[in-house]
């Protein structure tokens, strides 16, 4: 469900103001109609309600006259923009580890989006980006800024560009063609079922240039503290999802519960209080892993079935048809693989 109280760090809005200045947009003209002052946006603790951030982003696009404002914003994104989470990614061992940190701790920055890291049989990773608020007329700009920003952070962490595909649940913007020279090393697919970044196996294992296990541990602990302070460290549905993503979608309740420090009865009760069930969460994770795996033509249906914990490809096929209304083979064909 969308988060009515979602917000963004105010510094994100400050970066939009800084970017708009390249088009000589007057800061006061940009901010005053929204009741904002730039001096307040640089406060590290300040936050901006998602509606105000969306309004600022769309106003910046209008005043610059640049429909591709979100592309410029995304290309300028760096790890340091994201506080303790950004520092944690900079000190992770591999890009895959950095992505896992981003997915786990994204809510320390905003609950306007959710990130889910899904691993495929052959090592490909998919970072699913779910919108939790209505981005309105700025949707294309914000979604492009977000996905491109994550890719740019990956480049900053590893020093390498290739091996990532951006999929968007949006039609291709008409203005994208103008950016071809800037985006020549990036592959896009539009009108997809969900927003996600697909990372080839070699990309996931790329070492992070500034990897530092001791610093990464400290940064992770800081992110954990921030989660607790924000009251987001105890979301049992999210904890179960993360456990299944880490351990594999075939992991049974009896193994997940102890990893979360609970008995199976307690975990069932806490999920029930959230109108959720272990089976339902596991089915959602299985579906996402299956859809990602089916994009790789080299992975057989038998391999996918085994990864998901099904006895054979036929059983997996029945489950997949129940989830999506189509067969795994037809879905794979529809994805162009």
C-alpha cells in the first residue's frame, strides 16, 4: 500500500535546485511558490514530504524547459548523496553486496519507494523498484532519475559501466532519443511489467573500489540504528521477504523463523496481525525470481523449478500459470528471449 507519510531527505531537493541553476533558473522563483527556502534544504536532518518533493521536481523541469530533467538528475547521482547508506555501499565488498545493502536500508532514506533484490539461477540479479506514492506528472522524470542514479552509483563503486539493463513500466519518453550520446552504454526496455535493473552475473560480482570490511560494518550498524529510530526495523513482512531473498525462495517457514529470532507459531501470529502469511510472501518472491530467471534463455524450466523448490517443471508451470495467467514458455517468448 502507498505510504501517506512518505518523505525524502531535503538534500535531494537541494540537488534539484542546484541542477536547475545550470539553466539559470532563479532559486527563489523555483522555491518560493512552494513555500520552501534553499537554506533549509541543506540541513542533513531535514525531510520533505513526498508531495512537496514531487512538486519541486516537476516545477524544476518546467522552469528549465528540459523535459529530460530527470535524466540529468540521475546521471549526476553519487553515493555520498545518500548518507550512511551511501557510505555503506562505498565500503561493501562487491556490487552485489552494495545492492543488497541498498535494498535492505532504502527506507532510511525514503518510504516513497521500495527496492527488492531478486537473484536468478545463473547469478543474474534483478533490483525491483516499486513506487509507494503517486509521483503524478513527474513520474517519468523521477523514475528515470532513480534508475539511472542507481546505475551511476554502481559505476562510481566499480569504475565500470556495461552489463546493466534498465526496464521501466512506462512508455518510452519522446525526449529520450536526444540523450543517446549520454546513454550509449545503457540498455533500456520500456512498457515492462515493473521497474527493475537487470545485472549480469559478472556485474554483480564486481569488486567495489573502496571496499573496507571494518568501515562497512560500522556503516551497516549506523543504518540499523537509523531503521530503529524511524520505527522501520521491525516490519515482519519485510523481514520475511529479505530472509527468503537471501536464503532462497524454497526456504521453509521452519528455517526462516529461527533466523528472525522467533518460533514458527510467533512468526505466523505476527504475520497474521499484518494480514499477511508466510505462504503468500513466499509465493510473491517465487514469482519474481521465476520472471527474472525466464529472461535468461540458457536456464531450463527444470533448473528454475528446482531453484524455487518445485518437484519438476510441470508443477512449476502450474504455479506460474496461477500467478500470471500464462505459461512459463509463453512468458519467456513475450520477453523476447
